[in-house]
C-alpha cells in the first residue's frame, strides 16, 4: 500500500484488509511524506501484519509502489490503494484464481462508490478476453483498458520483468498489465473484489492534455521494447544454465 494524505479513508481500508490476512501475511505500507495525520492513524493500528515505512522525501506514488515491492517478502502480492475497501473473500478468490490459472497476474473488477460531483464511467474486464493478449495490449495503447493496480494480485516471479520500473513510468498498473500480456500470463475476473471510491483527489482519474497523451503513447512503445529485451535477456540467461 502506498499512502499520502489519506487520513479520510486509510483506517477503513486497512480494517477491510487485515480481517482477511493470515498470520504469515504482511501488509507493507509505504508513506510518501504525508502532511496530515495519516502516519499517526497507521501507527495507532495494532496489527502484527503491518510493516510500515516512511519515505525521506516525496517520490510520487509510482516509485512508492516500487519501493513497497522491494520491501515485500512473500511470493504472492496484492497492490492496494489507501482509499478503497476490500470486499470480504477478495484475497481467497484472487489467490485461488492465480493458482488455478497458473498465471503471473490476476486482475478483477470493482464496484464504485462515488463521493464526488463527477459522473465517471469505468470499463470492465471480461474473463473471455483474458487470452486476447494482443487486444488487451491494444486497449492499453488506446487508453481503453480496465486495468487498475488496486484490483491486481501478482506472483513475485514477475518482478524480474517489471523491476525496476522505467524512470518515466506514470502508471505502474498499466506497466504490469502490459508486461503480463506480453508474457501471456494474465487472467481477468468478472467479479468485483473491492469498493473503489471516487473523490476529488483520485490521482488516477485526473484528465491529461493531448500532449501528455501523445507522450504516453511514445513511452508505451518504448516500454514494449524494454519488456522484450528483458524477456530475451532472461531467456538467454536460463538457456546457459
């Protein structure tokens, strides 16, 4: 979990998570220099599963998630935002699907709780498109994908492909989803596994200008080359063993 000035929602989100954790599970939280009392709220929660870190400087949510990955120890990892609510049974459903389908990434849908004045519509993942890898990549390129990090569970084996994030990465979830599709190792769940809050500070919902969109398309193509190079390098390394 990456946190930043999340005092309004972080308590409820953490409560919804820790009720689903097993004794050996860990909730790695990295705070990106919050200026409100987010840190105090987290520190007041008595739960042995919580492992808390604070950034020395504000590095942004993408790098904060990358840091959380590097600090995690378990093999199966969920990404989570500070302002959503996990639906009961989420972890079990994602884990069972990950193992059954033998993939590196499972992504689900979510139900929406709109607390803003904005009328926002979301696309939904479809189970039947799980193996439409080219179509999924195309939808990411066109900005019409339904991949959100907060809905994902990933196998640690994907780290060797996704880490480190390219320096210019602005959407770690799309980077992960694109990698998994190139590796042909992703599965979509039709089910909702969390409640996604819409409020005025959602960083993922802020509209971008045309120039920003064009730059993003350029980096999209660059990312494909990076993934293919990493895949080729890892394949050659394993072949020499």
